[in-house]
């Protein structure tokens, strides 16, 4: 039996007071009302719709402390900073805090005045921390970026698979999962992990009609092609370049900088100060392009990203949809460029083969990998293929390179670096004569 949620404010009033908006979008209002009525929900919506509003408004309209399970320290920090600036008592509790900061945050939490508490699953499931929380009025628990409990939970963050135990610790709490992308396999994983039963599902279309899609066969490491694509945009245009590994990220950033593209790398191996500098200067526009591994951008609200370039093939279409969807959040025309090659596919296959190849998890991941590779090589509308992956029907879009070949950028038949070298040699020869 769920707690009866005691309302201390109405959703629209809270929206106007704290966020300055006059109305909700999509299924936001219905989802909030369901939560405040004590219903568990799943909320699936594209990156531009504003999923965070759902749990932030729900928390502001109810008594007690709301827990938000978040996958990344940077994401927690950004959201807390934004909420505090609006006068909301929000905190995060994670490994980035000093001992002194941890003590101060714990005192704040124990006071019972915190509205939104952001934690990672590893922190939340600590026995001593659970004991503290059980003495508080915890009415709602939200799993943000819920798709990672399927992808990361099976790999390197096993605590995501254990989140169902929270039902035992907080039996009267309302549970909700929110994400921008989730195929059928991932949705089933979320239901199992969070032990959903008779929950309400809010499903928006995953279509982003303002984004045009194009794919390019890769040569080399895709550096020259990435450079050419960026050079088609006015200087200073905001964009993201995704690479497969930390090494690829570093090398791509170095190459682009050496060719006049102001950018910085972002990956988990950098120092905290380096990551903060990269993210802050990109958000401000001082660094137009950021070169990153796939975790970057999760939950970050930057509206004017005009292009997203995948310099390596992603491992799934839901990952690709999530990452490419970080372009054009302001609703203006934007582009998603995918550079792919057989080597990307073989490397991804090899990585998957290092685990238990007889498991259902391996089979599901191979299924996803094969589908994204077929998407890369598509000879039918890419948008139709991507939306059908999520169970949606669509007509040909006329905004992908298959529907309209003019969408694709005409790249040089040979690497830019080779063209430059040839030109340079000819110039030297003329001068010697």
C-alpha cells in the first residue's frame, strides 16, 4: 500500500514559481498527477521534452525528501546547481565531496529539509546511508536516465541491477523511471530491475523532426571526415563529436585543434578540473566543439547544439538516438552525422565476445549491434528504421540522406591530410624551380 502523497502545492503553480513556464509539455502533467496520486510510472520521452521537470515538480508539490538516482557526478552537480539557484534545497551526496563537505551534506539530509537528494546507486545502497534515509520521510524515488540500468548494470555498474531491494527499505514510496530512449529489451530490463507491477507507462514519440540524418563510410580513423563535416558549419558553431575510446577522443581533439577547430576532449580518464573546464567552456560557447566518449551530454541542457558527429559507430540504436538527440533541443534545424566502417563493427563484436557469449545478455547486445550496423548501411529511410526500432511507425522523412541525397555532405574522395600534403609538395617544387 503506497503512502498517500500530501500535496503542498499544485503542479502548475510550482512550474510558474520556480521555472517561469506557463504550461507543461507532452505527458508531463499527466505523469506528475499520477505520481502525486501514488502511482508508479515509467516516462519515456525524447531528450528535448524535459524529463527532469517531472520529478522536480513532483518533489516540490509534496512533503518530505525525494531521491533521484543519477548515473554521473557531473549530471548531479549540474542539476543541483540549477535547483539551488532557483531557491530549492537540493543536494548531491557522492564520492566527489571532501570529508568536511560530506558531513555538512549529511547534516542537511538528516534535518529532513532537503527536497531533492541526488545519489548514485552505489552510494544509495550503502547500508549506513540506507539507515539514515529510513529515518526520513521518503515518498518518491526516481531513476533518471533509466536506460543505463540495462546497459551499464550488466557490465561495470552491477549495483544498478540491485535497485529493486529499495522496495524492501521503502515499501510505501512511489517509484518512477525516466529516460530518453528505451527499446523493448531495455524496457523489460527496467521493469524487472525496479520490480514494476501495474505501473503507468507514458510513451512519447522518439522522433526529432528537426534533426537530419546522414551516414558516411569511414576511411582511417574518420578524423579527416570529421574535420570536413565541421568545416561546413560557420566558425563557432556548437557541436559534439563522439568517439569510441578515451585514446580516440584525445587523438581526435588534437587533430581538430591542429586544423583550426577549437575544441576540448572529455572522458572519464581526465582530472576533475579538466572535465569541468571542458564542460563549462563548451556550455558558455568559448569552446564550440567538445570531443567526448558517449557518457558526455547525459542530462545536459544546451539548446543550440547544431551538429552531432559520431566518429565511430555506436553500439546500439537507442544509444545513437540518445546521443544524436542532443542536437537541436531548441527546435531549430540540426544535423546528425554518422561515420561508420566494418572495423567499428568488428571491434564492438570483439569487446562483446570477452564476456559470456552463451548468455542472453550477450545475445541481446549482439542483436542491438547488428541493428545499428544495418542502420548505418541503410538503403531505406533512416528515420523509419530508427523509429521502428522503438515500435513506432513513420512515413519516409525526406530529411535523411537516403530520402534526399543532398542531405549528405560531399566529402573529399581522399583524406584531407593527403590532399594538403600533395598541395604542399607541389608548392615546394614550384619554389625550388
